[in-house]
C-alpha cells in the first residue's frame, strides 16, 4: 500500500469486558473505538479476549479427572457469548472501524460454527478503515488452564496485514515467549507489533521491551483493567471467586519504541486509552546496527521452517475414478 507519511497515531484501549456478554462487550468496544477515533487514532488495539472476556479466576468446575455440571453450564454460557466469524458482531466492529477511519485489532473468543461446533479459540481480528475483515490470528498455544477452554491455532493464521504505516501483526500473551513464533512474525516485515495480553506482572514489561528491541519495531501492548464486580453473580461457579482480590487485573498497557524505550509508560489501576504519535523513521534508523531477520541473521547456520497449512483433523479424498 502507498505510504502515508512517516508518522501514525495509535491508541491502545485498556478496559474491561462486560464479562460473558457478547452484545454488551461489543457495544462497549464500539463506544471506545469512537473515543479513540475522536483523538485522531489511525490504529486502535484492544486487549486479549475482550469479547466476551477473559474468565480469570474461574476453573469451570474442573480438576484432574473430573468436570462438574455447574462448570459445564458456565462454559456453555461462555460458548454462547463467543464470536462467530463472520457474524453480526464482526459486522458491528467493522462498521465501527469504518466510521473511525482506522485500522482496528480486537481480541475475541472465536467459536467455530453456530450450532454443532464446540471448540473456542483465542483470536485477534484485524479490520481495515473500510470496515473489511482483513484477517485473524488464533493463539497457537493456550497457557496452563486456558487449555481447558480454548483450542490451539495453527500456522495458517500467523497473520501480518499491510497498512499505509507499514506491516502490522503480532502474537497473543505468552505466545510472545515462543522465540520461533516471534521470528515468524519478524520475517514477515512487521513494523507495528501488537501484543494483547492478560499478564499484568512487572515481568511482562521486560517481555514487550525485549520484543521491541529484538524486532526493531514499535510494540503496542494492551491489557484489561478488571475488578471483581464485573463478574455476573449468577454464574454457577461464582463461589470460586470468594477469595479473589477486588482488582483481578491491574492493567499495564504500554507503547514501546524500536530501541526498547517507553513511548507511553505502563498504566495501572484504571481504564484508559493510551495514545501516541509514532515516528516510523525510527524503525529504519534502529536497524542500522541490528536487523534480526536481515543483516544480523545467519541463514547459513540457522533456518526456520514455518508450516502455513491450515490444520484439519479429517481429510476426505476421492476414490480413483470418482
């Protein structure tokens, strides 16, 4: 795509979902997109699993060797409020991106199929300023107990999209600790690296700064600010939250430059929209002495093979002569 100058205005939305409620979470997202656009944002990022939420603290009634009926009921509620792609939800998000005239990346829980499907995926959806769905990325490896509720993505969604401000793409939460996954994103020329997460620890800040410095790219890191009162009190397993703290996730969204420096320092303890105008010339300048998949690579020693094929559990072939 044609260049649009050497600067871009970005917005990172740190906010909580309306947990277990797809429609209400979508409405909140649309309102926040409008607020970000009012400040001139040309790229807008939302956290991991924003629609219909990251169910932090819930076990869905599961322990090794057993599952409870109450837990199944809560998971079914989560499943029913997940996002089919495409659907009315993606149309609403696309229209919001169109009205904003911005590129939009939103973390959703994706459901395959309206009725018969069961598997959920933790997914980033990418929309263009014309409202079109440009692509998606499914989390390759859910972490720890996330594996109880989400399936694994495959190499077909290691997505990077073209924008007038350079290539935009990224990984979700602890996928960013997978060096080969990062390399696959770097190799596609990423310049705006998106890192939606649910990790609010101080160590996450080391991660995003390292990625910026390693990839010589801008990193937009986005988390939710979550308090316990957003959880529906009629959850079948609500009692699991009795000992949970009032602040379930403190945030920590930030924007980092290609030499690892903070452009917007981490924000904790509130919902907020982080804004910055990025000087894209810093990317080329930063790669003068280090380009991880360019002049600093050693393809004669190391090579990475990425399987971009879509993963299907069942393959049907025709009989000879059919």
